[in-house]
């Protein structure tokens, strides 16, 4: 197991993920690990950066998944989207122009 994984395991984050972890908590944990001599300051900085980077990735993945599910649900429910209405409005305008030009 990598050093990063081992540190995350010590924090008890494998089951929960890092989404709920704040930068302050990561830094507190890291400071404690440095104090105990389990990691160096440089390793601690790297760990905090990696944890926060992983948190951002998990948040983005979660947002993408939620957005995808919402769009799927809306499509299945038959709800008309604003973009659909705008497309229809443009088609109606084009048809009206065509009809007016035919009347002339």
C-alpha cells in the first residue's frame, strides 16, 4: 500500500472518501503526523495537496453524476427544457418568415 493510502487509512477516510474533509482537518492531521515523526514536513505538504486534489476530483465526479442523473430523469419524464423551447421558437420564426415571403 502506498504511503498516501496508508495515511488516508489512518485518517479513516477509505470508507467515507475525502469529500467531507476540510483543508484545516487535513492540515491538523498532517501536523500531528509530523509531530509524531511519522512523516517529514515535505511529505506532509505533499499529502495535504494530494488529499485536497482528490477531494476536488471527488466533488467534480459527484457533481457530474448528479447532473447526469437529473438530465436522465428530466428526459424520461418528458419535461420540456428551455433549450427545446428556444429551438422551437427559432423554427416558428423561420416558418413565419417563409409564410410572409410566400404571401408577397
